[in-house]
C-alpha cells in the first residue's frame, strides 16, 4: 500500500483460499499482460485466458511467462476444454496443459452437454494431475436450472475432486446466477449458500453492481471471477470499503466487531420473499 489507513477490513493475503479474484484475460498482448501485472499482481490470484483465446494468441508462451514471473497461475477457458471434449480429444487437451505447464483446469459444460456421470468422471480423473475448477450453469439464457439441482451438482462436483465450483454468469453477467437483464437471482444464491460453504464457490461477477452485491452479502473475502483486468483494482477498493458503494459496510471503530463482520460472513437462510425471486 502507498500509505496507511486504519480500520480496514481484514483482507485475506496471497496465497489465499478465500477472497480470490479471478481475472479474465480476453486477448491481452504480452506487453499488456506485463503492464497489468505491474499494477495489479498483488490483487490477482488467478488469470483465465477466456474461451478459446489461448488457441489464437500469438506468443502464448511469452505471455504465460509474464504471469509466471509475477506468481500468478493461469488456466485456459472452459470453452476450449469443451471444444476438445466435443471432438473426443480430451487426452490431447491434457497434453497441451502439460506442455505449457498449466496447473489449473476448468471443467465446464455450459455449451456442450455432458452427462452428469461423464462430467464427474472427468473431474475425478483430472484432479489427480491438476487443480480443478468445475463450472455449473448454462450459457443459454433460456436454460433455467432449479435451485435444488444447482446444489446437487455443486456438491457432487466437489466430492468428485473439484477444488472450487464456479457459478456461471459469462463475461456479460446475464446468464446462470443472473437474469438476462443482469439482475441477480438472489433466491437461487441464498439456496445454494444455505447448503454449501461460500469458500467452495466462485461467483462470476463481471460488473461493479454485481461485485458490490456479493461483497455486501458475503463480506470482503468472497471469491469472484470473470473480473476484467481494468476492474481488478476498482474491485479491491470495493472489498476494502474504499469506494462509495461499500464505504460504510465494513467501517467500524470497534476493531473486534469489524474483524468478526468481514472475516466470517454467514449465509442466511432464504426467506419466502427471497425464494420467490429466483
């Protein structure tokens, strides 16, 4: 930090298991990646090369080296995984991950359709070699998965070996846990977090309003994904109560109260009113 300010939230430190910020690199050049890391590496936990951008990115190894030099793990987007699975070439995809020293892998079926058993089998197999983030939710805005099924799928994928489960929203924030207009399906999220620890979940939240909602709901150390590189530092100010949207949410002169509030947020059980907002 450039200077000191007292009574800030107790932000988790890198390497961290909660309070993760997953940044979305949607096609940065090596120079852009270097500039991004120079400014924001202290606040980025993982970088995802979105969709199939890793396939078409020139000088991919050079860019990966930039992130490695700043101790930021990288993984390839779930759509690239799906493209290889669609062609029955998962083994080739694994070879590519090994070639580029990728330690994380996203297992998703947001576009293709995998049977539940097949997806769990893949998660279990890949978890022997990689740190697996699975993803639940469809990229089709017309596909509505009932809350009980979200909970069941998430639990099953965690048991199969997923380190964390990503709740789908796309880079637009208009599917999955969000409605097509970007509104948060708060009843759905309440039902998920009533039964699953938020430490095991990563919520895709590409917009400031969505990030603010999750931080107000679950505290400064909620895991958030699909964060645009230019939004990483603004997000950190939201987490620390250094932006108007969260200025009064974490501030307290009572240090004990402040610490309890920001480090151990509790997911409340959904009320009937919230449940109707799915």
